[in-house]
C-alpha cells in the first residue's frame, strides 16, 4: 500500500532554514507528481509546491516562492522541501502528498502522509 | 487564482439523516475538451490527514463508502452524505484542479446533532 512518512519538522526561529523529508513506499515514486500541502492547526488547507513526475517542472505558491525548494532523491524514494528564510506565518503541519496529474502543475491528491509540524517562533 | 467557497461553515445532522455540503468556484471547472469537472472532495477526520473522497466531481475514490456522492457542474458542486454515521464526523474540503495553483475551499465541519 502507498505510505508517505514525513520528518524534519520542529521549532525554529524566524529567518532560519529547515528541510523536510518524505519517504515514499508502495508505489513507483518516479511515476507520480508529488506535492507539499500545509495546514495551520485548526485551519484550512493551503497548497505549497509541486514537483512533476519527471522533475522537469516545479511550481510554488506565491507565499513561498523564492524561499522554498522542492526536490527529490529517486534512489532513496524521498521527497524534500527546503524551507529558507522562514516566517512566523509558515507555522503549519506540512503534508507530503501524491498527486494524480491532470495537467501541468495540476491534479487531485490521492494519498497523504501524516504530516510534520513546523513552528516558527521567536 | 480560483477561489473556492464552501457553505455552510458547519452543520449538525442527526445520525441516519442526509448531510449536504456546497462548494462554489469563481471559475468554470468544466473543461470543454474532455467534458470533465476538475473538482475533488476530501474528508479530514479529527487528528488525521485529509483523505480523497471524490474526484472528477462525482467519482468515488478507492474504498469510499457509497454513502458519499458528488454532483454538480461548472461552478456549483455538492457533496452529499446520504445517511450520516458517527465515523463521518469530519471537516470536508473541496479542491479545484482546473487551474494552477490548485486551491481548496475553506472547509465544512460536520457534526452529529
């Protein structure tokens, strides 16, 4: 079965960096788009970033563009989110999500990890 | 960006009764090339990540109970739970994947009355 396990969250100061990881199993990792979606505790869902299955395309929400970088290591079936220049408003649970592509940078999200909490606070 | 607006924000329904959640898009989600509505629904039970319920506006996800059904086209969509069970207590989100970036509705909380 599809399993996505995130790690790397924690409490950090504003302006610092953090790298999230997501280990995928149970499917052909290289054949799927992968996304990061975040959720402020008690609030709604916000899409953050996508990496296309062939790594040719990535796209970011305006709120993180230029600060966050999505990447992957196929040999380790691992997705990453490098988060630089963190702000208090980046505080959220970050979910690693498998996407079913329906177009460039688009699709529905069929499997979600349990999430990892990032708290940015001074 | 396409704005997704859900209503109501919350609703309380008796066990066994019908629950109806609405989702309106600021843009037509029906793609003329394939005649499909690019809309999905997700269920998030307390303490859990979201789970895909419905895609293409009306296609149930793998293993999803037939109590859940999706309908609508264009800009107006509905998620219906035909006979509410205790395990259906959750927040439900709609999501459009017609345009980039994909966007979510604000969520509708369903509780037992």
